[in-house]
């Protein structure tokens, strides 16, 4: 059992489950909390996996060629890219006059200056308060009061004065720079791997994800954003959707083109039998199991592998030839080239065994409790919010999620909930589906 980064991984599996229910197979997840932004890719309804994960480094950009200087763990994991940008990230100006957001964080204590708990440093949250995105009275159902004057003072001292700009311009620069940092993580799992983000839907959650999702989607030309219910607690909710999985592997180093399929098939059959035995001990019958086999492959001389699905359950010479071709295509998509004529090495075989519940854990409809609805901002209110130098300050309607059930609402709009705030700029339209997902189309 592995629990490293289990919270972020749960959010990705939850997005996968919701995507299947919504008929969305291509998803990029965006999970922004207090200190980091995490993202992952779901393609054809399947998670992107990695045989290793790095912890304790300055960043994990989800790139097989670039590491962050942390501790490398050889464990099966959901492939997640992570950068140091979140609600508590500090905004600061270096001696050369360049603005930075993060990776340092104000932490939970004292937190952003606007919390009025003794913090004096400017954070991304303080910038969002200055821009009018966050209500001084509505966070955590009104239990967390914010001080806009302290937020403005912190942004002015840390950024506006050193750069000799207006405090609103400074706050906007902080917000947009944080977006750009988060875009870097999304590119690490999409464009840097040969995927076009415009073909994906962005699922945004975490306490700060919905506040930045639209700006990030616009930067990548993503046309649709989904904000699931209870976005700040979505990773916890998604743990209820998780399926039982066992990952088994066996090293088998040989040249793929000249390999004898017979011993390879014996290893594969043994791994499948071990996987079935483990699932049966978990209480799953053979009819409620699903096994998928993979091979780790690389070109000769490389020090990193690609994990390729096996084309068939039986490894024959034609199947091995097809496996080599699948590897070459995956290498072309990932790295931009294929080396026909270069030797291909098989490094290991893998089997992923999944236990299938007899009944789905996901309800057909999701009803948000009356206690949660009571914290939603009443419809009909509005406040001024800043949407950049071209559009400036706009009187922006503020409402709760359930108000969208009456029909699509056009931006500008701010949707306030107990655990998150969604900022919807002009040019977008938001609606609610029957699972209480907020679906935002960017036009």
C-alpha cells in the first residue's frame, strides 16, 4: 500500500470517474491548494501512470528527462506534475526588479496578510482580495473573515512600491504570473508529451483551482472547464470512487526484436495468476476483475523507458513486432522522433489488476446538503472585480452554485461556495448539470 501523494492522486481518479459519467474521455486536472498546483492527464478515459515518483524536491514537473532534485521513489503512481504556486505563495521582487510568486509560502500560520493573524507578506490570496475576487465575509461560510485593507497594504509594500506601479496593477501582475507558473505544469503533461491541450477539458478543484482555472484555460486555448461539486474537498470525496488495484512487475531485459515469446509468455501468465489470487483474497470473483498488461521499453542506450500496453493476451512473434511498432509511435509522440533501425530493449513486464465493484460507487445524481447550500451567497448581490487593463473594473454578479440550476449564466460572474470561489470572466457561460458539476464554456 502506498499513501504518498494519495490526496492529489485521489482527485485525479475522481475526475476520471466524473469524466466517464459525463462522456468526457480527455481531461487535464488542475488541483490548486495553499502551496502547490498539481495537474495530471487523463487520455481516452485512462489515467497516465508512472513507475516512479519524486518527493522532497523543489518541484515535480512530470517530465521524464528533468527532475527536481528530490528523492526518487520506484513505486507505481499516478503521473502528476506539480509546481510551487498556491493561495499562500509569497509575492516578492528580487534585487534585479523581477516579480516572483512562490515557491515560498506563508503557510497555514500566520497565513496571508488578509487573514489578520499576524502575517505581513503579500500572497496570491491577498492579490485576489485586492482584485475583488474573494469576499471579505463569505469564505468558509462566513467563518473566515478577510481584511481587505491588510491585503492591499501587503501588496503595496511587497510589490507595488518596489516596481513603482499602482497596487491594482501589482495585484493583477501577481495573479497572472501565478497563472503562468501553473500553465507550465499543464504544459508538462500535455504539449511536452505531444498532446494538444485544446482537445482536452480542464477539471479544476482544490480551494484555489476554480479561481484560476479560466485564465489558465484561456492561455492554453482550452474551451471547456468543469468545476466539480465541493471543489475544495473534492479529493476527499473522490476517495469514495477509488477502485482496488494491484500492480505487479517482473524485470525481463532483452532485445525486443529477437526475443523468444515463450519465456515471456510464462512470466506474463504467472503475473496474471498472482494478480487474480490477490484480487480473490480481496473478495473479488474472476468475473469482477480486469487485468491489463504492459511492457517497459526503450531504445538501446537510453536510461528511461516508456510503458506500452501489450497488443494481445498472447505473445506471438507478430504481437511482439506490433509491440515494437507501438513503442516507436509512442516515442514519436512523446519525444518528437522515432529511430527505425535502432535496437529496442524490453526492460520489464507489468500487470495492473483492478477489482470491479458489483455496483457503482458513484450515484446517478448528487444532491448538495442543505447545510452546504446555506453557506452559498444569496443571488442578486454583486461587487466590483478587476478583469485586466482591457476590461478594467466590472460590476460582477455574485451567486451560489445552485443558482446556476435555473439556466446558463454569462460572465462576468463570481460563484461563491463554502470551500472555493469560482471566477468567471466576460466571454464565458456557466451552467449546472444533473451531478451538480459547474460546466463553463469559454467563447
